[in-house]
C-alpha cells in the first residue's frame, strides 16, 4: 500500500505504508477519496509542526470501504461504504460524561494528532464510522466531514427558516454553511473579497457583498430593511470580520464564531450590551451532524458535486497542495487514494 507523508517545509513523500490489522473494536478501511481542508493547509505551512509528528500521514476528510473488521465489531462488515468522524475521545472526562465528546478534554484529532487518511488503508475505531447509503458516491462521501462542520455551526446558533444570515468568509466552510442554511429555509448573504468565490455563491443563488468595494453595513441594512442580520457566522478569521460581525447583527442577533484566529481578537463588547447580542462557539461536529450531512447529500437537498473542484491521484498530492497554496479560490480538492467507485 501507499501513503503520503508530510515531511515538513511544505513537503510530502510517497512511501510504502503498512496496512495495520484492526484490533478489537477497530476496522481497516480501504480509503477511496480524501479531501484537503484548511487544517491540512495549516500543517503544510508549518503552523502545526509542534503538534504533528513529522513525518506523518495526515488527512481526515475521507470516504472508503471496510476491508477488515476486528473482534467485537458487529455493526459493520467488509464491503460497507463508510466515512470517518475523526475524533478520538477519552470517554472519561467531564465533557465526555456530559455527552460532549467532540470537545473532550483529551481529544485527539485523527489526521493531525494521529495518522490520517492520505493512504491506501486506514485503521480506525469502529465507533468513528458512519455508513454511506448507495445514493451517495465515494467522491461525495469525502465531503461529508466538512459539510458536518457546517451542519454543526448552523445547529449551534439555532438558525431558523425565514431568518437572515450573513456569512463572513466565502471559503469552502462558509459556502457549505450557506448551503445548509438555505436547505432549512433561511435567507443568506456571503461576504467575500475573492471574485471567483463571489461567483460561486451567486451561482448557488446566494446574495453576496464584497466589503472591499461596498459598505457592508449599508448593504446588510438595506437587505434586512434596517433590522440587521438575525445570525452572523464569522468564518474568515480576520480582524476586519470581527469588527464587522457586531455592527451588522440585529438587536438580539446571534453570532457564531467558526474561524480559528491566530491571535486573540479584539471584540466590541459594548455592542453585546447595547444590542443584547449572543456569541456562540462552534468546534468540529457531533455524530448527529454527520447523520444530517449524509441525509442532505443523499436527498439532494444540497448539490454537493458543485463543491468538488478537482480530483488527483495520491502520487500528485504535493502538486495539489502547492496549487491550492498559489490559488486558494477553489472549493474542495480530492485525493484519489486508490479505491474505485
């Protein structure tokens, strides 16, 4: 089998990997497709070198087919098509005891803290699996994980049909949030500076604003008939968006912090007092978010194929990362790890 290992300094090596036989309560998956996400790009840029054990196989947005099951696994069988919810939680801390294992005190994120999916076979705990219906292809399945992020964000902030939401940042997660929000009947506007991503939003029937060329506060005020946005999603991770999020929110509006900021941002707390705003954090996802994401794809409530920008073999992974680095306007690049549809 083959595996792509991140070697530091924006480098990858394709090596002969080792297929790990599953232990009790584990499964071995033949990986079909694995997507590249923002976290993978942070690793590529060396931002997470203190966390990642170099050289290491990374990647966590994936789909595949069960190749072998360990002792005690009864819910899955060889041949089942699955995705992995890449969270290895302890099941023994206050967060886990409260039913919040996705924010476990001792959480290990698979593909970052432990080996990941950019390889031919990946052995994981059976409890991390979700089954794909026949109506969902392996390529589509590789987008279940990022779509689950969006499902979690929308759920955390309690967005409802008929409400108006502004998404600050039109990258892949921002666009997926827009798609999930539309699927439940909310009205959506995406704020983005990249022309290609603005076009992507408009092609999906989403209103847009470019804050470099337009007064976003004035645009949102007009769009909401003076009320302001019921919900604001901060997905960009830049200071300008943090300044904007409190200004465009309606009285008693809700703000969902999705982005990971590299530095502690300054937040206008006066606006929280003045307008009785709410700020909600959203980190990764729960099992129910994966179930919702799979249902949204299988029911075609979301046209997930539109989000696949390119597909390339594992042997070209270094070139694909480099291409995303030089032109980050696309949505999702998939790596074909060897399994057929």
